[in-house]
């Protein structure tokens, strides 16, 4: 299994409704994309958020499935239409837990 976490820092003044629309759009992708084992979008509740207030936690069959997901036209559409307009910055972390 391959894991990918993306933390998002939202622009000031973004409404909760816009966040909900983006969350729903991302979570709907799990039903249509091959190789996605798990995907959840949630508010970042860590004490030290460093300004990152939204998190996407995902698990894939393997790294290739993750790469396909991130390049897929449907993910790109959700990114361009729903996320990018409200995201100030984002950071990604990936790993498999394997020793390779």
C-alpha cells in the first residue's frame, strides 16, 4: 500500500460551504478511480497546523496508482475548479512504509 497526504492552507475568507463542495468533490473520486483504497478529506485538527487547515489522507494499491490519480483528468478538474481557487499553498508527503 502507498500513502499520500496533502495539507492545504486555505485563503482567508473562504466559506465553509466552499470547503464542503471541495471535500465532496474529492471524496467522490474514490468511487470512480481505480487503485484508490482510501481517501478522506478533513479539517486539520493538529495543535501545530502551521497554517494548514485542510488535509487529504489517501491510500493506494501502489505508487503507480497514486501517480495515475494525481495526473487523472478528474482529479485535475477538481483541483482546478474546486481547490486551486481557495488554496493559498499546499504540501504533499508520500510513502509506502516499505524499506526500499
